C-alpha cells in the first residue's frame, strides 16, 4: 500500500493512487501516525545503513526502502551470517497493487 497522506481539512486520507481510506483502514492509519516517532525511524534507518554498509534506496521513506525485503535479508545475514542463504539480491519495484 502506498503511504497515505492527509489531503483536506476534514481529515480525509488518500493514497498516492487516489484511493480514499475509510473505516478501519482510516482509524489504523491515524493510530499508527500517532505512534511513529520520526527521530526513531531515522535512527533505525541510519543503523540499518551502518550495519549493511549500504545507503537505503529511499532515504526519505524507511517503509518503502524495506518493502521488497532485499535490505532486510542483507541485514539478517550481516547480523547472523548465512541465516538467509538464498534470496533475490536485486531490488524489484512492485508493479502489482498490493492485496489487502
């Protein structure tokens, strides 16, 4: 799912693709936004980059940087070598819409 953003004064939240979030999706997004500390997110991104030895592809968006799993596999293998012996090492852009 694309990262939603508030688009009007009434609190309507929409994705980058124009899908409006309603009901539980809307409530969960608002709840998560209140819990996410930007300083902690940045600290985690810096730590991941330091451990893996590679900068994150989307410096501004930790969630998108980790979405395809490549960096997570590299991180796991740095922390415990060989824990994920085989994975696709090329980041792929997800062209299909994520199923909820």
